[in-house]
């Protein structure tokens, strides 16, 4: 384990990782993951910033479901030959490896998932880890940070597009519902909230 950094001190030993998934439905136990994106962050003791983004198109795992209504909403064609999708197990292994490396870099104990309406993504990540037999899941098993809740406190709105508008973050509705775009916008929102609190004298207390 590396020496603790400002990041470890700021988040009680946790490394916040912003995650967004596009899925084939709402059932974390049975529906497919179709896209995965994760944004790793840096913290210098004053400002939290985006550092690196991991993104994969994901093949529906055999035995999981894909609801046509979900595809209509996201616009994803999971079987398009130009998607360059990879297996769910490979996508999850890549995510966990990147996160474990970042945990070591920052001297943290483990990662904590950050997402907009985070319970959804948290359930899918842990279900995917279980069904692929991945034992070294770096994410906290039950804790997460929900930017919808934080945005309600900071900006008086829980909808991502509206919260971004109030935070002065550009939001392109045509690009929404892509895991890559939503993860990076959510990361910008999370950083904006943490940094605003910092400027108000919130950390250290």
C-alpha cells in the first residue's frame, strides 16, 4: 500500500470512482450490462478533478435479458457489428484492475462508487462481479455516494441535466444515456459539489 494521499484523507480512506452503466433493464440480477464507464479522480488537497476515464461497450452476457423498451430508450443496438464490444467478464476485470491500481496510487483502503441514482449502478456492479466469479471487487459492498442526493442539497434539483445547468456545467441532452457521456458529466457534477463545499470552508472543518 502506498503512503496515504490527500484523496485518502479527504474521503476516509475511500477512493471515489464515478460509474455509469447502460443496461438491458432494471433487474441487476438478470438484465445485461451493455455499456460501462468509470471516471477516476485526482485531489490535490484543494480541488477534486477528473483524471482518467475507462469505457467499454459490453456484449450481453449469455443468460441475461435485454428489454426492447430499454434499447428504445438508450438507442443501443447490442448486436451491432461495429460496437467493438467485449465480454462482461473482461470489462469488469479491466474496471477492477484500473480501480485497484488507483487505490494503491492514492494509498486508499478501497473504492466507493459514485453515481447519479447510485443504488442502481451499485447493484449491477456487484451482481456482475458475483455472476462472473470475480473475487477481488474493490468497491465497498454496501456504501456509495449518490450525486442525485448531493445535487438536491447543493443545487435544489435531483435530475442530472437540471443539476448540471444550475452548477454551470454544459449538458447535451442528445449525448445523454451514453455511459461515457453520463459518467463524465456526473464526475464534473461531483467535483463541482465537492469543490464548492471546499471553497465554503467545509474541509477540513
